C-alpha cells in the first residue's frame, strides 16, 4: 500500500491498546488496523506500506459521493475505551489527535486526508465522536496540534541594544554596573560594552544574575 489517507475508528469496547492489538493478531476474522491508541500508549501492529481490513473497499455507502478503497488507501487508527467514554477515553482521543497531527506532518498532508470510517462505506464510526457531534471539532484539534509550538521555534538572537527614555535611568544603570566593577563582581569589559552602546537587554539581564550570585 501507498497510503493516501488516515481513517479514524472508535473501538466498540473498553479494552486497552495492547489487548486490541493482541486480539487482532490472534483471531481469523478479516478485521485489522494499523494502530491502536489508548490513554497510555500508541501501538502500531501493521506497517503503513501494507493494507489492513478496517473500512471496506466496496463503497457500500448510500452516499453516491462516498470514497472507495478505504483498505487499500488508508492508515487505520483505532481509539480505545470508546464504549464507555470517560476520562480514559478522553485521554486516548487526545493522544490520537496528537499522533494524527504528527503523521500528517510526516507525510506532508493536510487535514483533508483525515477520514471517518463512515466516509468509506457508511458505517456509523467513529461512533462516539459522531454520536457526540464532534467530528468537526476533532479535526480542528488536529489542525491546532499541527501548528508550530513556541518550543519548536528557533531561539531568536538578542541583538536589541539597550535603549533609555531618559538620561536619569541610563545614568542609574551605568552606576549599577560601575559599582559592580569597582567591587570586582564583574569585569570592566561590561562597563566598556555599556559605554559603547553594544550591551543588549539580554546581556544586562544575565549580568544582573551574575552580580546577584557573586554578592552571596
């Protein structure tokens, strides 16, 4: 298989991911999926370059615009604990949101590649998400998870030199630095840097920490 979509399912029971995968491998039914997600772990059982039997290839939906070949084109993901819902299911669903977002980024896909089981053959699945009318919000959460996080952004270089709105403040800061130099808390090069106008706000914040530590 060369995957082109991700298909979302809700399990019909309250078993954890390990049990779902174990049962799938051990039975002779024509039912399988690539990944199971619960509140604690994400388990992949079938490589993404192999088809799984999880959403039908016949286009059985009464919708004439329904997609075809779900098994042959999509990665099947089962979200566990969906029968009873509750906290465990909520965490499992959020884990699935984050995982699907990472897959989309990995494949270079957009949110349009995420499908319901229902889209392929009309089955009412993912049942819990559909019954709670949350498919649209589920997709929005995936889109939000795909956005770059602050922690992912490169650290910007602090090249903003210190600026003062009046001479009094500037003189006070210089005096603070000079006193620290006189007391040998910091090197005179810091005072030279200030006088040359090349000290940045980041430099000064770091300098204050150094001075405070050396006072003790």
